[in-house]
C-alpha cells in the first residue's frame, strides 16, 4: 500500500510561523523632541541620528526621500568602516 507524500498547499504558498508577541531583541526607545515621535536608540550617536533622519524622511515627497536615504546609507557605511579600523 502506498500513501501520498505531504506537499505544500496548491498555489505554492506556504504560511510562515505566526508572528511573535514580542521582538526577539529589545531596542531602547526615546521621544524625538522635534517631532514628538518615538524613535529607536542604538547608543551610537551617528546611527541614532540616521534613525531620526529616516523617521523625518517619511514626511517628505518621494523625490526628496531618495536623497535622505542615500545620505543615511553613506553615514552608515562610514560608521561601519570606522568600526572595522
């Protein structure tokens, strides 16, 4: 007697694990004095400033957001490079 092998449901979609109630890593948060929004803090001033700028970029027009994202990327690359030294 042969039994059918288990397979994913039709359509190729395989559900992932259920979302957890709490994040795996706890990140300290603070309130940005300029915007009043809650922002994550890493403890590294340059990275914290990038996080604030990305929060503020969400309110900009899409064309202006690109420049903010590129500037943030540059700062993060420089920060990582300085850690490697």
